[in-house]
């Protein structure tokens, strides 16, 4: 069910929305500390796969297995809802393309970062605040903004705040759906740098969905290419991008070169 | 009284409410829905509390009704009269003499006993309502014991005001499991709920919810280790009975704006004065 040493393994995932086949026999593994990019054009099933891997959407068929911090292997789609929610609050994180979907816009930056700590039982205000301030600095937000509401933040800052809020509990696995989508190119570059250094330093495994090959090249150790709900090619980032085997991957890579 | 069932409500409704109460007692702090009936009083006048009281009242009971600590306010008087007429029960203003106490906004200062029941009137039973407007979401939070959001609110308060700024309806954890709204009693009264020997019942008429704290159940006010909960009261002695450990109301006593701090629990104050206690402002009154 789970590959030896893997953090998360999926096998035989299938999901249809009516007549649309969003996933067909999709499989993947991710190992601790690695960044895996899922690439493919719009509508190829990347977001659907991410939602199924993270337990948010139930597949028609197939399994997702996760090796928890305690060493126990759990079946993500068979576990009780409370346990799955607890996993999402502790060992997992989810970074949305639109940070507003994840942040509490009427709660201060510090409160947003501290929430996961408090949800895990942190009850010392001073420690929570210190940790929040440290995390703001880590994501390059001035700690003097700790009591400001997110609505006073720029798009890039909001995304960095979402990352701080997600990483504060040091999850071992983070799902990211187009985390740099919708941002200016210069803002994107800074965010990508930040994500790369953070996940490397904290040894966090990331399943990263992106339609942007350049983002995958910069962040990912490995790449999975999706087309029409199927995984058509998997490999080390450099291998897949420099020597693509599948004709569709060749098209995908060359369109980037042409751009 | 002619034409009415004992304590106004029909027996079938009372049985339905008692079933909700039993369920509430079995799961301390958990809000149980019930089919709230129309009462001959507007919502906000304690229709939830009245229905609970009507369902538990027996012919031998002695009822006390208080509003903001006082037995003589319009609300308290009309509810007391309502039950005196429809149930013919004895009524009292003495906390110690009552077997059932219905209250709005206060817990009596006199410690309650095992043979007493206190019924709270509740306008908003959901402690998370201001933070999460969706009932569906708050139900999930209660089911899973996910109360991080409430702590975020406390965090925001301490960050902004240096302390938790909730002075009424201060949220509590019941039996280490359910987050509960203690109704709009002052936070000062919260410690009285903890391991109280009396059964505590809460009725919300408009919101159609009943919840309970069984005798001797742990009730903890939420706080931070480094910002512990404190029961705050005005730093004065009661002007009439001299009490320094009771919740005080500030009242204007003359047309020149002279102010006086007096016990909000009128029975407690009277009992103390009868026992010979007096405050700085009690002499002029006695001389009248
Ligand atoms: N909830 C849904 N209902 C119906 N169709 C959906 C739903 N979610 C996704 N789809 C369809 O499934 C396919 C894959 O979508 P998605 O996973 O969002 O692709 P991607 O993220 O790669 O752009 C698309 O054809 C999309 O229209
Ligand atoms: Mg998508």
C-alpha cells in the first residue's frame, strides 16, 4: 500500500465528474523532504489529484496511504473525519492559490500565524506571540506588522503570511496549489526563493501543483506530468525537462522554451 | 389556575423538554435542540428559562426568580407571578429557601446546595456564534472539540487590549470537553459554576437549545497560562452591607450624580445587613 520509505503513496486513483474523467489510474509516491511538482495544462486533473491526495475529495477508486510521524501507516480515505482533520492541523499543511481562502481576514497577522499552535494546545500567550513574530520575520514580513489585519497586506505578503500560518507547526507534508499564481513576476520570484529555502531548511515534503514549468524547474526535485487525468511521465526534474520522453511532455516543455 | 395545566405548559411538552434536559445532563455543556413553544411572554424575557422551569417544577418547590441579581425587577416579578399563578408554588426571595432559582445575568452570592436547581435564561447559547456564523461549522467544531478559534479570539484581545476583554458571557470549558456560553453573567460569577453542588440548566427560547452542567462538574474559564482568568469586580465595598467579595452595581443615588456601589444580589445584601453588617452609606438610610 505504501512504498518503502515513502511518506505518501497513491495507487490506482480514479475519479469522474459525470462524463468527465478527472483521474484515471493515477499513482504517485513522495518521500520525506522532497518537492514533487505536478505539471500539466489547465484541466488535466492536477487540482483534483491534490484534493484526493489530501483527503479533501474522495476518489471513485484507489488508495492513498500516509506514514504518520508515529510511524503508523494510515489509509487517508478510510480514516475517521476527526483524525483526518487533526492530521490537516498538525502534520499536514495546505497552501491555496488564493491566500484569502485560508487566512482569517478579520484576525491579526499574529493571530493567523498562532492559530495552528493554539489548535494544538499552545496556551502560553507570550510563547505563541514570540513564535508568530519569528515566523513573520522568516517569511520576510516585518514583525512590527504582527497586530495588523491581513487586509492591509499586499498580495505577495498575504501569500507569505499564509505560508507562515501553514508552516508554524512544522508539518512534514504540505500541499500547494499554484502558490505563485496570480502574482507579479518579480513577486513570484521572491516567493519561490522563500519557499525553496524554507522547505529545504525544515525538511518539508511538498506536493506542488503548477501549470508553470519554470516554477517546477526552480522548486521541484521530481516532476509528474499529467494529461487528461493520467500520469504520463515521472522523473527527476532535470531529466524530464531536458530529455522528455512522452510527446505531450515534449510539447509542454517546448512551449515554455518558445514563450 | 382554571383553564391552564400545572405550570402552564402541557404535559407532553414538558416531557419533551425533560428528555432534552436529561440528554443535556448526560453530555455536560452540549447544546440539545428542543421544540421551543410559544410562551405568553416575548423572546428576550426568558422564554427558554421559563420552559425549563415549567418542566421541572413540582408542587412542593419553592421558586426564586432574579434578574441582574434583584428579585424586584419587572422581569423577575412577572415570571415569579406567572408561576405562582399557573403552578401555585411557593415563591421566595431567599436564595437559601429556594429549591428552584431562575436567573438572568447573575449567579447568587450565597453558595448553592445539592438540593437546588438553577435555571439560566440564555439569549445566545452558541459561544462561537460571533466568531463563526455558520451553525453547521460550529456543530462540527463542538463534535470534534476544535476550539482553536476561541483561543484566537482571546489572543486577539490580549494583543489589542493587554487582557481578555470579555466581561460577560465569558466562555468556559465544561468537563474538559465542551465549550459553553455561561449566559450573560459577569465573568466574576464564572468560578461559581465550577463544581457547583446544584444542577445547572440553561434554556434558550429563541435559539431552541437546552444545555446543562451536572452537579460537581468542572467548569473552566478559558485563558492563557501567562494571562490567567481573573474574576474582576469593582474595587469597592458595598455601601449598604460593606461586603468586599461580592459583585457590585453602581447606582446614582441623588440628582447631583452621587454614586454608590451596592451588592447586585439584593437578597445577599439584605441577609448580611440583618446579620448586623453595614457599609459606609447605610447609616443615613437607617436614619430616614
Ligand atoms: N467539482 C467538479 N465538478 C465537475 N467537474 C470538475 C470538478 N472539478 C474538476 N472538474 C473537471 O475535472 C477536470 C480536471 O480539473 P482540475 O483538476 O481542476 O484540473 P487542473 O487543476 O489541472 O486545471 C476538468 O475537466 C474540470 O473541468
Ligand atoms: Mg488547478
